C-alpha cells in the first residue's frame, strides 16, 4: 500500500492560548494534504481528474497528543480506505517518526459544480486511488 506524504509547515498563528496547535487548525492541515494528494498528484498532465470539484461529506478526528510550534514541518500520511461509486474515504495520520498526533478520516464526494450535484468517480480517478488503497479496503462499483 502506498501512502501520500505531505510535509506540513506549522505557523505561529496555528497556536492557541495553551501553546499548542488549535483543534480547528488540524482540519486545515488535513485539507492541505488532501488537496496535494487529489489535485497535484492527479494522473496525467491536463487530466480532468478531480478538477471538477469535490465536497467534504464527513470528517472524523482523534486527537492523540498536543502538537506545539516548531520550525520543522510535521508529516501527514494519507491513504484511501474506501472507494464507492460516488464517494471515497481518505485516512490520515499527522505525525513525526516517533509520535502520532492525530488520526483522522474524510469522506469526499466528487461534485459537478455546473450541475450542482454529486457525480460518480471516473475510471481514471478510481485507477489513481487504487494505488493508495489500504490492504483491508472494500471497493464498491
């Protein structure tokens, strides 16, 4: 199983009054990793994959340890746990080599912005996503 790795810089403004990354900021970190995964790594130059839009249907986050500001980026590992007909689930770990700060998942729905409705995952998108599937994943047609 391949994992997408995203080095996420910490910003001074990410801290809250208690001196650690605010819980809401972790959603932004996940968004940065997800966008890097789905859009920058979409297959082929000029490919329309994932460019038509998507919406987040659900987030689930487990905060395991506080993360404090430093100059070294934190690593966000992302992989796919489920591919459905019109949705996918991405799992994440925000971590350093020796500690995991957050485990999370996001249900993403491809969205047709012009028609203003969800759309099915294309074969090209499914093929790309399959490279990042967790071993225990079940795929729906």
